[in-house]
């Protein structure tokens, strides 16, 4: 289980900066991985962020959620502190509601990069600070224009990202 603080950047549509409509906010994440060797684990990840409102959309509520697959490499094995790096891909859905701005975007997270380190307080339980950088591209644009673009403008997919950090609670079964 992860506690996250994340901030958006980039554009959900080519001419619509995401950070004009959503600000940093809290979130939760979950990872499940299976070790395939002493240093490699394969698994799934998921996250949900509740982003704050921003200047162009005061009073709006934005949620973004993603799921995907991951590859994790542990740099040190058998120690009380276990640094690791992960990379993965995923699918993201972003929804903003309020102030005549109701829209949903879908996109592919083509780079989900995580750096962190587990500190094991007991044989089975660890705490891990981590840093995440996710980048992706919008694939699905809303059917109806949410009045974000001036009339006559083409709607083009954007490249977006999320930068986040947090603390993860790690349960290691069968243990170290």
C-alpha cells in the first residue's frame, strides 16, 4: 500500500496544459510483485490521485487512476535496507468534473519509473520512501468538447506526465 502526493504536467490535449486544470493532490497506490530471482520481481501496479483545482477550473474535481505491469530490480539482497528501481507501462483514465468542464481522457502510460528503498523493521514488514515519474500519451479524447478549446481548433492527443513521491508499506512473504 502506498501513500502518494502527485502533481500533473504536460497536456491532455496538445493545446490544453493539464496543470492549468489540476494541481497537486494526494493519492493511494498498490503493488503486487512476485520474485522470479533474488534481484528481479514482476508484478502489477495501480494508483489513484485526487488532484486539486487550478486557475482555469476553480471548483473542479479531478481524479486520475492507472493500472499496469512492472519490472523491479533490487540492487541489494538480504540487507535491512533494500534499494530498488522499477519500470512499467499502464493505462490511465483521467476525469474532471465541475464548472462546465466535464470530461474523461484515456491514455497509455508508456513510462512508469520508480526509485525507492525498503527498510525492513521486521522480517516481513518494511517501509519504503519512493519517487515516481510517469509519462504517457492521450489515446481517447472526450466525445463532446468541454469548451476547453476555441471553436475551429483541432483536437489532438497530448503528452502528459505525473511526478509523485510517497511512502510504501511493504509486506514480504515468506520474509527476508
